[in-house]
C-alpha cells in the first residue's frame, strides 16, 4: 500500500510532540531518541518543506509565485504513490483548493488524516510564545479568515507559504469534508488519557500499537524528556526569536495567563467549534481538563 497519512494540526497543538512519540515508537529503543534526529526514524517531513517540493519538481520553487506553488503541491504529493510505501507528513495548512479545484493535499495520494486539536485558549498562549508576539496579537491572528504563515518578505524561507485560515475554519477544513479517512484526537486527551489515545492513533496510522511498546514511546517523548534535551543541546525546529520550543506542555495554562477579556474574545471567535469538541460546557463556560 502506498500513500500519505497526514499528521495535521493548527500550529502549537501537539503535532511535534506526536511526531517525536511516533519516532520513539518506531525506533523501540531502550533510550529516548535524539530530538534533533527525528527524521532518521520516520518519514514525517513537513508538507510545506521547500526542499521536498524542489526535489520532486526538479527545479527551484523560488522561481514560482505563491499561487503557482499551490497549484503544483498536489502533484508533489502524488509522487508518494511511486514510492510503494506509506508516508507520514506533518502539515499545518488548512485544506484549501488550488485554482483547478484540487485539494492542496491531493485526494488521490491520501490514505487518511490524524487531526490533532487543542483548546484555542491555550493555543493562543503557545502561539504568542512561538511567534514572539503578544497574546492579543495571537488571538487576533487566530480569528483572521485569511491568515497565512511563512509568507516570503524579500527572501526565501525553508518553507513555502501556508494558508491557515482562522482557527475554527482550519478545524472545519480538515474535519467537515475529510479528503480521506479521519481520526480527530484532542491534545488534552494525549496529556490526560495518554495510553488509550496514543494506541488509538497508532492503530489508525497502521503503526505498532502494543500497549507496552506505546507506553515506552510515551515515556521517551514526555515533556520532561523533550524539555531536558532542548535545554542541553537545543532543538533545530525552535524559531530564531523563540527561547524555548517546549515551553510548558500543559493544559489549562489559559487560567493563569489570559485575562477575562481575552478568554471572552477567544470564545466569541470560536464558540461553535469549541462546543463541538468539548472545550465549552452546556453554559458556554470553558472546560477545565484534569
């Protein structure tokens, strides 16, 4: 069987943590893997990688306009079908359509999607830290209907531009009309109901799912372990202006970090999706995860 399983999420929702779990699961070693060598253990290059796109196209994508790059991205992912294997690709893009009407992720090459969702109240905080901006700006970005990341401003980045849309529309794009089979897991369940959640995800992705092996991989990718490694030797995926990639890794951080006004802004912007995935109770109040 050949094709792609997408490891999808809005940024700062647990995607990197899951990839490190997956690498430890496949390695099945007695010690945690080096967080800076995750690519050696699984095929989880980010779908927006310029190197990946250039390799398949055979020429420098810097010669293309942003819309032209979007047009060729489904073709790039179609090449996974030629490898006679299952590929796993991290992706932050929303599922949008090219000018010819093809989903950007290629329906033909897709086996399925694991979509990781996280409480937007906590996403706003992690996003602010990751992008070295204010929480207010992070909340505003999450509400922008045409929000994009990695847009070039005079120089080429190592990733092509990615259309996120708003946080709510990002979720809708992946879950309401899925391109392939779909499994949605919550970041909070990864934290508080880890073994069951990671076994479910591993089965879905056609990975080993024996409970002892999964439990070991969870331990080897614990936040304590990841933060310790980052402190000792850094992490190659940490943005230049960000001090720490693995900042806190907990749920309910919003209770200490957000003002009442900021909480209400997030709820007002995203209450429908928050209610759908259990982030608001019957009275419209934020749910506390324990």
